[in-house]
């Protein structure tokens, strides 16, 4: 997510959220969650709405934060953190699903979890890479795949939040950039 200032201006080139690995991962998580809920939860179950909305919030807040970055570093940071919090909520929902049904949670180093991590390491991966698993495997497998993907997205979002914080410390916010641009303009105009 480039933070370069536009030519002669103080507004940074706003972020291309679609190019963010965290957004791409969140989109896969949303698609997977939607299908998981359709396959394994009852239509009247309140958990369906909660899970789908948490997955949607994770994805949408990354997008909104990326677009807000042009004029508000604070809003970008807040929305990115909301995305992170939403995915954490979704993670707990998947863990609850497994625990309450006495289904196994894969260990981080299990061969299955390593397979999903390897699949998720491909920067060009999309939901299509997971479709067969999501649509044919039992709920325990699909929930564990989702958990692995959420851990990856959360890791990426934690790194993004840290980088946004560092960028703010180095470059400041909109008001500071506006002030620097105005001073530079005055200095060029003065004889």
C-alpha cells in the first residue's frame, strides 16, 4: 500500500486494498464462511448471521480503511483494526463450532494445517483453490480450513497495523502533510 504523495500535493496515493494480501485472504474467508454456514448451520440459527457478518466486516473494513487512507490515517488504522477484531470474532465462532460438537481442532503443526498454510502461501490463491474442500469435506475439515485462513489473515493484518503505525510516526497525518505542503508553497513563492 503505497503512501507516496501525489505529484505536487499533500494527499498520499490512496491504498489499493485489492492488492493487499490481507484483503485477498479476507475475501476467501468470507466466501468460505458463507458456504460453510449454508452447508452446516440451520437457516434460523442466529450464529449464521453472526458468522457471515463477522466475515463480511473483516473484508469490508479493510476495503473502507484502504480508501479512507487518502485523507485519514486515523480512520485507516481504526478500520483495519475493526477488520482484525471481526476476524478474531469469527475465529472464536469456528472454534466454538468445533468444541461444542466435540470435533477436533487441528494443531498448528498437523499435516492438514501445514497443507492449508502452504496452499494459502500462494499470493494468487482465491476461493476456487479451496472450493472442492469446502463443498465436499465434512464440517470439521471445513471449519479447520477456515481457522487456518483466519490465522493467516490476522497475522497479515497485525503486520499491516504495525506498518501503518510506523508510517504515521514517520510521515504524520493529513494536517501535518497539509502544513508541510503550504510551507513549501510559500517558500517557492517568496523572492
